C-alpha cells in the first residue's frame, strides 16, 4: 500500500474560546481519532475536541490552512 491509497477518513476538530474551529489531524480509525481527542481534552484547557468522519465535516468550507469556516 502506498501513500495515495491510505484512507484517513476521521478528523479531530478543536474549537477555541472564540468559536474558531481547526482540524487537528486525520486518522484511519475512529478509535485512533477518539484516543487523540480524549488525550487533548484531558489537558484541562477550555478548547473543545471532537471526532468527525470526512463527509460530516465537508458540509463546512475548509480553508487552505486547515481551519474550518
């Protein structure tokens, strides 16, 4: 399998105090993405983290820098 055939359909999204959303990363499985989101969330900051499958997040326009509108 080469890089062009790897599927990373799960996103971890972060929302800051001002409501801005950013893509933290893309992952192959929901479990992997949830593990990252839980780890970031446990740090106690005010940001929110959650997992979305690509397709759910595509309803929102994405900027070139990975941020979501």
